[in-house]
């Protein structure tokens, strides 16, 4: 990294943004970025820069950044790779930071690497901080910044949440944003830093550690430039909030895809795992694991213990959740004798008063509420409630009352409710009440495991 421990907050809360390479042509990357900034509701000044035009989208267009006449926080560079160095030199006279969207650098071979060296040299000379090249930049629901160049009709934008996501890969950042938006899961900030000639995961972790709008951080990681600095930054951040990581390029074809030397990377994965443990990072397994973690951490704070209570109205799904929880290292402890006695007075004799607790197809709304309130009161750190809607005594009113009970006990309770049209409608109702719902035992168990590692 070029500038260690320097403030980079202007990437996340800029008051002014220049778009270098601006175009009025629909479909051009720079035009999409301008539209993205306006669509999200960016409140700062936007300065199109392109000597070919006098105005774009009712905004005055400048020949260069130096012509703008005032200092700016951020320059977004979207020009062909051979023009990037001159654009960055010009931006360095006025801007604190630059996001280089353009591709065709280190990922493209020897000439591209030479141009990356040129970017580093300009950054060193001018002091401008650089994100990229070959990146999407920043999507921020706090300060309303969106430099992602995929149109909204092709990539959804998530609403506001408390998870920040860091990614070397622009395609991964775009994909996870699209899916989170579809599933109603919010984010705080998403950062795609691409080839990482300057700003990378360590800089972002140092910023996010002190960011009150971020309650958890997830990192999609192919490699790391400065291992020592990364561990130090991640450890500081992990002391304040959960830090999760997906490590890709571990072996075989994945290593080749990450364009790293096979032998070196194969040996290095053990080092990454050790570094994660030292820093207090929670390693999660893949894309679905990240979605599960985001869904849970957007709603609940992590807990200290690992004891999970499973409540269900179908014995089979309760057994699978129990297996999945134990595979994730959770403690599916038996019900204490005092709790068994207390519930045996309230429930029919044929209910399975243990853990999992099987309330059978005879269950009522009230019995679900009693099981959660009594079970979580003193004995367990969290619950997974496997709710199948077949039992005839269950009504739609259970959603409101269950959500209220979960809020009252002040411990996490995750709903696991697979099913068809009716079930999905009920699941949406739970999520509107701020209760996370998972469609499989494995997803619920993964989310529960993340909540016990804060």
C-alpha cells in the first residue's frame, strides 16, 4: 500500500464527484455512473469531464478536472486504459481520491503492469488515493454514492442495512448486490477495489472499524498484498464488530482462475486460515454462506454462547436442523430438567419436550409462543424455529405475535420455513417484521453459527 493508515473517508462521503470520460450516450459506462449517482440521490456536486461536450444531462461539462476551479473529493475515471495516466495526473491536482473504473492493466499482461506502475508513481507524487483500476468502486447507502456501472434494470441495488462488503472482484460485488436486493437484505457499504494498486481491504477495514453505520464486515478475498497490515487492521476491526471472509483461489482450477502461481497459493491457504484465526475473522464457506450471514447480522447482534434451542412442529426437519447445527459446532444441549417439568405442565403429554422440541401437528399459536418465551428465558443463547404451516390450528396471526415474542426475549430467533406459495407469503411477512427467515436447515444453521462468533 502506498499511504498507510491515512483517512479515506472521502471515498464514502464525498461532497463532490468528477466523472472523467463523461458521455451523453446511453449505455456508455460513464453515462450509467452519472445516472446511478442521480438515481441513488447523491446530494453533492457532480462534474462531468470531457472536452468533447459543453454539457451532459443538464450539467456543465469541463475540459479537465483542473478547469473545474475548486478542489473536489473524488474523481471517477472511466476512459480507455491508455488515457488513464494523463487523466489521473490531472485529477491529482484537485482531487483527494480517484476510482479508476477502466480495465486493461495488471490483469492484461506486461504492458498493463507497466501502466499500473505509472498509477502508483502518480499517486506517490500527487498524494491522491487510488481505488482500482479494473473495479466497480463504491455503493453506499449512508451517503448515497453509487459508482457501479451496471444499470439498475440489470443489477438491483440493496436498501439500507448494517453490513459492509469488501470485494476484489467487481462481478462478485455486483452479483451479491443483485441477490441481496432481490431478497430484501440491506447493506451499508459495498466496495469493489479491483487490482488494488493503492486502496485495498486493509485501508477499508481501518475505516470500517470506526464506522458506526457498519455493524459487520464481509470480505470476498482472492489475495492480500500486505499480510501483516491486513491482520492488524482486521484484528482491530474484529474487536468491535464481526469480520467475515470468503477465501477463493484455494486449490486447483480456482488458483488458476485467480491468476496466482499454483504451488505458492496451495501452500498459502494454510497461512490464510492461520491469519484469519489470529485476527478473529470468521471464515465462511461460499456465496450462500455470505447471504445467510448478511440476513442474520442485519437483524441480530452476535451472542457469547453456542447453545441453540430448536423448536419445530415437524420431527424430521428438527432432526436435520440438529445435525446441521452440530456440524457447524453449535451446542444442541438437552433441555434442563426444570424446563422440561415446567413445559410438561403446559403441553400435551405426546409433545416431544426435549431439544429439538417437537410440538407436532397439533400445535397452536400460543404453544409456539410459550416454547420460545420459556425456552430462551434463561437456558439458551438463541433459537431456530422450524415453522411448517400444515398444522390446522396455526393462523396467520402467529407472524405478528411470534415477532413480538422474539423482540421481548431479546435473544436471536431464526425462522426456518421451507414451503410453497403460502409459506413464502408468511416468510415475507416475518421479514417485514424484522425476523430473518431461512428456507433450509443448512442455511439456518450457518446463520446461527455466525451469530455465535461475534
